[in-house]
C-alpha cells in the first residue's frame, strides 16, 4: 500500500513538472530560501531557479544577508543535487536531502567597523539551540565544491587599543576548495591568491566553536605588517615572510591565536627600544598568548650582525627573556651614540642575557673589545663580564 502511495506521488509530481514546471519552481524557490536560510542562520534570496528538478537544480544570483540586511555572500551560480524520493517522504525537507553543492563565482565579504562590530553573526550557542535539537529533523550531510571564490576582508579597528592608521582592506581571489557539512559542522579546505602573488591556503572547521588554519607564502610585510602589529607601537618596513596561523575559539571563550613565520629581508622598528631599526632580519619567529618567540633570529643592527633567541611578552611595558650575541661593533663609526666617552675606538663583540620588564631589566654577559684606543693611547684587547 505504501509503495502504491509513493508511486502515485511520483506520478503526480512528474505530471506537474511535464505540464507546467514553472509552477513547481515557483513553489520550490521560496521553500529553498527558507530552508537554506534556517540551515546557516542567514537570510537567503534566490534570483533564478533552473534545472530538471527531479534530482538537480541550478540557482543563479543568490544573496545571503544578515538580519539587519547586510549582504555577506553573493553567489553567481550554485548547483544542488538531491534525493527527490527522500524529499517527498520527508514532507518536502529539501535541505536535509541535498547530497552535493557546487558553487561558482561567489563573493564573500567579512567586515569589522571601528566599533568592533562584524557584518556577520556566529552560530547560536549550544544552550540557544536546545529547543531545535528536540525536533527530530535529519541533519544534512552535504559535500560542497568551491570554484573561483573571492573573499574581501575589511577591518577598521585592528587588534589594539589605538585606531588603525588606515583601513585594512584585502582581497583573496581565485579560491578553489571543498567543504563538508555534517552533524551541524562545516569542515573545509581551500587555496587562493592574496593580492598579487601571495599564495594562501585555508582549512578548518566551523560550528558551535571553530578552528581556522591559514598558511600564507611570500607575504609582503610592508603591506600587511601595520595590521599584524596593530596591537603595538612597532613597525615593519620591508621584508617577506612565510606565515602559518591557527585561530581557535571554543564555546563562550575568546578566539586564541598562534602563529609561526619565517622572515627574510625584514626591517623592524621596535618602538623607542632601539635608536635604529633592525635590518635584514632572517629566521624563525612564533607567537602564542601575547608572547613572541625567537629561534636563532639573525639581523643587522647598524651594520653589526645580531643573533637572538628567547621570548618577549608584549604589552604596555614589554617583558623580555632573551639571549643574544653581537659582533663587529665599530665603537667610533657606528655606535658612538652608545659610548659615553669621546675618543674611544675599537671593534667589540658581546654575548648577553636579558630578563624582566624593559623598565627594570636585569641580566649579564661578556664583551670583548679588540684594538681598543682611548684618545692617542693604544690599550689593546679588553674583555670582561657584566
């Protein structure tokens, strides 16, 4: 008897599609808008709906917006494949029976204004969704392929207390990848190009909490450095870097950022700590919990090779735990501003260890000065601990 009913439903639907498919599409369009909107907690508007409707439908000019009307996603073309049989058996629940989605030529806007307000809303918390979980609605399992996606990221606030000197506005283009929706969570991976020649790959998951991993290669530090260091007074003037980010947020907790990078040819001005910037920076750095870690970082300070290891805890008054060495220090030509006595010359080298806040540094080390002269007097080699 049940099979006979199914046959009748399919027969009537087939007759309707053959007789006047436009009527079915007029019904299916608002149904898809409602169900897709409920799935992602956004407003969805479909410009045009085409396809054979038996197992495939094509959506053109799709707009996704927030409750306040701000558009966050524009999709040129999306193709959905689904199980028509299950849709009919489950009272026209289309979304739960979508098997695959192909998205082409889409545009995603992520924007934060100067008042720290984003243009999109994260999913509701687990407590807010308890009422929905009691309804025995099948959770969709959907495979999504992404082709030629463009993402624009705008931030007017930055990550510090001070206002950004200018708006950070970047485009990630030619993005291709996949996403899988299962059990209310999205797992994704994609790759594209940031700006002109910076390769970027993204992967992670998005649900009640989220993890995002970003790998960027050949990043122009002059273009992006002011934004990355917007929490401080420090500046990066030149250089390129390969950077790996991991951003994680657990339910009801603030996002946590960890990062690792390998820098080449960088120039860095650490506020008023040094009279001159560090140039030709090469080596590895990492970031976690507000602390920068140095791993055999090489730099040039006024023409002298400098090596650093250790950590700096950033803040209003940075705290350091550093070990380093510097050599070929020409006291007369390049470092006269640090030498309190006139007429002193020589070439120095030093190893040192520094600890504590910058205002109350402690530490020690050893220095040696070759060919030391004071006025017209030759003193020779001098070494000592400090």
